């Protein structure tokens, strides 16, 4: 075999490769070996590097500590920390935050030889200021508001606080202890580093404590000392009510004003003159006698015959009634603004036109009784002097454009005995009411409740206040029946409504009056939970619809809504309601879901009066800016005998009242502010306000009340009486031939709070029975106001914290600018550590 030579050659080749690779392998293995050689100079260098690195690390740590401490100390200084201690550790030398609340309600205006109760409260408050420790802060609160702008921050000196107390002016509003607690809590929160001492100087009138019944209502408020001012003499005479009986006045018939005078005390008052004034001039007076704890009602009549009023417009007239001043003069007079009108357009729609009515055949439309009631003389020569301008049409003769043109300047529309309303009429009437028009729907004639519900209810979105049962109750007089079953009005359902009260008539007389008419037939409105739910759903759905600016300009077709200056916004929010709204807004912001829009319950239908069979007689509902009144029976001689009785006068008051709501509001209770649009206001318009009992006037700025409406806001209507706004144009040109336009005068009347005239004081026993002693302390007249209580120390710690922060920053600057001394501090310890190493290096 010749394999041997081949194998021998391969072996020699492998051996040769191994011999060649050996030196390389040996070199690579020996390359990773090293030998440690101790060299003294290198050891010193390594030690120096370690020492320098440690010094740098320590300096960086020190700089970090100083910078962090500076930031923390500065933040703590801004927070102004303090220490709260208990009442047992009270120190009279420590400053306090005194919160002085002064009751300036109308009852604090009771006069005596030493001045009013408000003057006495001010004197006690100023005397208390002398007891405060040095450095104290003082907040002054007018419990019922003030015409002066209050200071936000506490006063630092007693002189400034005393001046603020002296400047508190009386108001005709009522005090509320819970509202005072809210104001005190807000004031105390402005200075948390000082312990609050809250004191309320008040006459302890019972009405101010009406809402405070349990200690739980005061848990979120600071402790309060209530200082009683004055005596418990409740003798007082006042005007408890003053109103125009029929809501509106015209220039052709006398207007009746109803005055109610009350007297509280143990003895009677004889021969008390009651003076009646119109535009500041005395026109009548009556002498009355007042029994102890009694009330008298009297009337004055006045004819506004010397006034020139444009048809369809109104004029405001200030009317005042007064008593001789007594110990509380603020409630001895009242002023109201009477609206005198002429020829206000009112549209009457029924099934018979004006030309088809025939008195000889006793043929009248279903609205004839109401037309005769509001315009009793139809053949008057001076038709423009009537209260209303009658527009009588048959609904079948109209279409949508003509009906809208008929209603565009009308304030009230009356539908009577319409069997079935057309769709276009429901659409137009719904727009009319939504814009502020007033609508009355009466049954009668061929009224079909089933068709009305189908066409006008629209699941709460139509013009019908409530759905109707399809079958009427009872039968009319022309029905062929053997026996009628009449029913009457229920006076119990009407006696609590001012619409049905007539001056000079007692309850028994009113009961006889309303029991006179007999009713034979009526429709049945369903005012139940299902109806309420449907109305609320429809109202919310309409509120959620997007608003188009173009649609708003075309939908607002009522002329008088744009031409008449009207009140658009009232602000009568008390301090308590403000605090509650702030809490609600905070809760809404913290919640993850947006709260549901609150529903105005005035949009729900409500029954104003019922029959004695408990069926509704009058149903009212607010729709948009207007109102709809549904009369469940006819105003004719077939459904009832109402037009033949004096009880029909209730519709005169109802319709006049509905007309009055379309006129500018001019009568208010004491409130914070009123905003009045001025449609013709320009950059040169000037508005001057004259307040009652104040000499001179103040100029009010004109601005935008909303995106499109210019107007003026009248602030702080806190005193009762007549407010005059003079609107004029500034004379910019020096040309004497250019005479400015005559100024326009707007009159507002503010009524004092009626409950403030009843000077019933809270007794000590009633106060203690409510269990309020833990956080409210009663301070009787003559007792000393205490300064003891919880206290706060360390109010000046922030100054030291600022100094420490500045010291940290100064040390940091030294470390950065002069680092050598740090090296010298650590070099000594490093040198001691390096000695053994040097000896080892020598060896």
C-alpha cells in the first residue's frame, strides 16, 4: 500500500506549523504578566489626588446644603409660620385680629336722646379698640352693606379703624346673623397669622336669628361675641304696605292706592295724619287712630288727568304716603312708582269678528266680557285716553304674517272660545310669549280640549300650560239635559293669592263674592307629575339648543321689547348667598363631571285657583320671558254666570297685572344694584343719580351690560325712597344756537324691609335654648367684651427665616469666591493620614 508516504508528509506539515506558532503563543501569554514596583513619588501623587477629590466632594455637598436650606427658609418665610396656643396661655401683649361687625339695619335707626342705636353701637366699637394689644389688625364690617367701598385689608391703626366705624351709614335692609358669620370668616382668612376676635354689635332683633337654629350651622365660622345694644321697647308705628290696587293707572279713571298702617305697643295712637303726595306735592290726607298691636287699611284715589302720554307708552310718577315721624322714622314713609299708561294695544281673538257682533241679537264673541271690563266705554271720543286699545279679530281670518303684524306692538293677547287653533297660530303665539308677551287662553264656545292638546301642548314645548283631558266636565246651558249640576269657586284655594284680595273687603265678604257665580262646564288641565316632567324636559332641551345670532335678530320681532327701557338684571345677593355660591363653584370645579344646569321652577305650571270640586280654575305657566294664563271655563253666559256677577272683576286685576309685568320695573326692595339698559346711550350721554336724603348727585359710568346692550348700573340701593336718574347729553359744541336735547328722568323707588319695623328682640332664654353658647357668646348691655381665647405666637418668625436664608446665601458666595480656606481645613486631616504612607514608601 502506498498510504504511508502521504501520512508521513501530513505529520511533518502539522509539526512545522506548531513550531512556528509556539513563539507567538508564548508571547501572548507573557504579555498579561506584570510586576508591582513600589515607587514613593507615585504614592504621594495618588494620595494627593484622593485628598483633592474628597475636598471637592465635601465642598459640593456643603454648597448643596446651603442652597437647599436657603430655598427652604425663603419658602417658609413666605408662608409666615406661626404657633397656635390655647386660651389658657393667653398673653395680652400678643397682637390680635379684631373683626368688628356693626349692625346697620333699619331697626338700628331707633332714636333716643343720645342718638340712634347705630350711634351707640359705633361708640362701643370705638371704645373697644382701646383694649387691643399693640400691633393688632382691625377689620370693620357693615352687616347690611354700605354705599362706601369697604377696605379689603385690615386696618393697621386704631385711628383708621375708628374712622371706618364712624363712616358706617344706616340702611333699610334686614340683618342676618349667618350672613354676618360669612363676612367674618372671609375677613379672618385674610390675616391667618393673627388670632381673630369677632364682635357683632346689634340690637338682637329676632328676625336676624331666624335662620340660625342649631350650633352645627356655625361650625365653619369663628367664635363670635354678640353685644346687645339698646333696650327692649318695641313701640313703633309704620306703613306696612303701599300699592296701586289695579297695578296700572290711566288718565281717564281715578286710580286707587291702598295703604296699610300698623302699630305695635301697649297704648293706642289717636289722630294720626296720613299724608298722600304725588310728585312731592301733598294732594290728600286722612286722620286715623291706631289700636295697640293693630293694623288699619285705608285708600286714596287720584286722577292722573293732566298728563300727556303717548299711545302705547307709559309714564312713571312717584307717589308717597307718610306718617308723622316717631322713634323709628325710616319706616314712616313709603314711595312707589306708579305706571300711568294710555292705549296699550291688547289683541282679542275669538270665533266672531267685530263686524259680526250684533247687540240686538245678543251675538257677541267669547272675549266680549273681558273687552268691556278693560275698556268699559267703546264709543269714547278720546280713544287714546283709554287704558287699552282693543284689537278684536277672528282667528280664522288671519294667517301667520298678519297675526305676527297684529301682535308686534301688543303686550297682551286673549284667546276665547277657539275650537281648534291652527298650527301657525300656535307657532306665532309661542314666539310672542317667549319674547315677553302675555297670553290668556279661555275655554267656552266650541272649545275642543282634545284638539288643543294635540296641537298646542307639544309635550311641554307648546303654548298650552298643561295637557287637557279630552272630555270636558259638565255641560253648558244650551245642552239638552234634564238637570244641571253647577259648581262654584273654592275660596280656600284663592285666599292666599294677592290677585284675589280686594281692598276694604273681609274674608267673609270675599267668600260671598266668589261664591256668587255658578259654573256648569269646564275643561280639566292635568297638572300632575307627568306634566311637570314633560315641561322640565322640554325646557332643558330648549336651553341646550345652540343659539344663532342671525336667528335672534329675526325672532325678536316684538317692537316694545326694543323701544322701552327695562330692567334686565337685579343683584340682591346677600353675603351668605355669596359664600354659598363660592362653595358651590369650588365643588363644581373639583368634580370631574359638569353639574346639571339648575332648573327654574317658575317654568312649571301652577294652579292659581280651583273649583269646589277640586278641578283647576286658573293655571299659570312661565314660558321664556312671558306668561300664559289658562282659564278652564268660558267667560260667556253658556258655560257659567261669571260675567253677570261682580266676581268677574278678578280678571280685571289679573289682566292689569299681566300688562304691568311688560312695563319697565321701577319698584324694588333694598338691594345691592340694578342694571338699566339705555338704548339711545352714546359716548356723550351722561347719567346723574340723586339718592333720597342726600344733597347733590353722583355721575354713573355707562358701559355694556352684555355683548350688545349699553346701560348703567345703579349701585347700593340700600335706603328707601325715590331715586332719580337724569339722562342727558353733554354739550360739546360752543355754538349757542345748538341747544341740547332735554334731559330724560328715570325714577326708581326702593321699599324698606317690612320685617325690620317689628322690633321683636331675641330673648336670652331663646338664645340659650338653641345651644349656641359654645361658639357664640351673648354680651348683655354693660358687660365687658373679652379678649381671652385662642392665641397665635411666632408671627415674626418669618423675619428670622429670611435672615437665615440670606446667611446661607452669603456663606455660599464665600465658598465659591474663596475656596482656599476649605482646602486648608481638610488638608490637616489629610496630612495626618498621609504620614504612615510615607514611612511605608521609605521602606
